[in-house]
């Protein structure tokens, strides 16, 4: 089925053709007609499934069909898209502008996020905006500065709703929802639907249509998944070896902490590789430049925290490496979904040490995976699995695992681990 069968306008179909889109993905096929019909929707679909087009296309069509003459009036925000990260906000803004390029009346799309000066964003909102893509905190800042109002919003989109809650935006969301008109169109998109997300959806949506799309990022035909067993202290050396031996053009490396991102990127630079860290405490200007250099292949390796696990779209990225295993099985899906996009093949490689074997087994179980372990000659592991490996904390193992979501050590576990470490003969 083509996009023309979804009831989209000729201008949107032309914009889609400009970008090489001819066949809708499953989430677009199901969600677009429902949104065009005016239904609230609750959509569960993994990252990389095409959610952005699924809400941008009907949203733009509704704006065009209900557009008022611009002469003599100020634009009022009629569509609000809330997202968890700056990168996702920028990406959605770019897509919306490209899709709206052929509309008879120009559509003003404004993207706002924190981490940068508020003044240019206030200037950008002069004269109003038709669509605002925002992170919650900066949106509230702009409202407090009287830079925009939400009283005319007709459509609210929550994208990556689970991530919004994970990042602690619940109070900000409540404040924003209280400022919106009671009568509005609500579109709710989330990769996962834990109880907290379902509770938010229940209070937000009115008689919603439910769309559940099976995960696509774990398609083995698109993403080859490999596990390499290695001692924790030798992971950086192994990473350098693999980059040289396999000739990877670009590599996205995931770690658990900001400190690890900085440290590993520095070690790789000293080894002669172009490498940059990427984490939430970098300035927005630096993060933007790192991504641009990475996309242009001016940087070979980006060492990132999970801030890059969603919303980051790098075309033809061949390899993702889990240097540290993710905290949860869901985060694993989002991480490896950075490769194997848009029909391209990709490789997701995870380093597993003796201390993280139990954590990896948990990820396999929750994702229904069975990935064979491999070893690289010269990097065969020598470490033995520590006592209580599945529940030891980072300080106990000396290795950053990111923790096991839902399996945090109790006080008794920590006491047992401490006793085991000090027991005679344990480390002999």
C-alpha cells in the first residue's frame, strides 16, 4: 500500500516523494487514518518504526484544512509536540518542516529545548508559531516569560512518553496539561507501556484507538547481534582492536556514565582515533557539533550515555557497541536500534564480562534472545564470576554495569557481598 491510499493531501504526498518515502510503515499504516478521523490514539511502537511521520502527516493535514488567513493576525500555537530530549526535538522539527514545504500557506515550526540561551528561542517565537516542538522544562520557562501561550492548542502529541516519565518530567507534564484547552486532540506515542505510562494515558486520552506495533529493531535480518566475552579492564583495548581489524567506518559506543564517556573517548583519541564523548552535561552547541561531525564521518567514534539511545538518527551507521550493558532490556532495544535503520543492515555488539554474565542473561530472557558468546584471540577472559554477581553494585565489582532494572541489591545483599569480599581466601 502506498501513502496515497491513506487519504493524505497532494501537497503532503509531494513532500513524501521528495524525501523518497513511498510505502508507509506498519505504525503509519494504522495510525494515520485514525488520527485523520479525529480519534485520540495510544500507540505502542518501538524506536525506528516511523512514529514521527505517523503523527506529523495527519497533524499537518489538519492544520492546512483548518488554516485561517494569516493577514492581520498573529500565529497561535495550534499543535504542541512534547519530547524528552533535545536531539529528538530537533529531528522532529526538521521532519515537520520538510513535510510542510509545499503547503499553500507557510507553516511555522519552532523547536525549543533547554541547555542553551532562552533569548534566541524567545526571538524565534515572535509573531507566534503554528507548531511547537518542545522539551517540557524549556516550554514552561518560555510560558513564564510570556513568550507563548497554549490556550489555542488543538492537538497535543506526547512522543516517547515512557522516556518522558523515566527522565522525571511528570510534574512538568502535569503543569503543561493544566494550561491546555480541555477540548483538544491527543496523540500518545510510547515505545513501552509500563503502568506509569498507562496511568498517564488514561487521564489524558478520550476513548482512544489503540495501536500496537510489534518491535522492528530486533529483526535479525537487519541487525546482527553478537556477544564478546572479555575481562572488564581490557574492553577499551579490545574496542580499538576491533575497529582496526574490522575496518568500521563509524562506531557508536554506549557506556553507563558521563565519566566513562569522557574517559574512554580520551583514551581512543590518544590511540590515534577521532573520538568524542556525548552525554547530557555537554552544551547543546557541543552536542550538535559532535552529531554533525559523526554524520559527516569527521568523527569515527562517539562514546555516549543513554541520552543517545532514542531520537538519534544517523544514516548508515554500521555498528553499535554496548561497552557497558544497558540498565534494562528496553534500553538495549533502543540502543541497538541506532543501527540497521531504513532497511540497512547493522551490527550490535555487546561486551560481557564475568561480572555481567547474569545481567546479560536477564536481557536475553526479557527480550526472548539467545545470542552465542564469542571470544577474540588475545582477549580471552580470565576473570571468574564474583559472588552475587547478579546483585553486586558498581562499587562492589569495580565495573560499570549500569545496574539491573528491577534487580537492585538490597541492604542484605550488599552486606553479604561485603562479607564475601573480605572472607579469607576469596581473592587468593
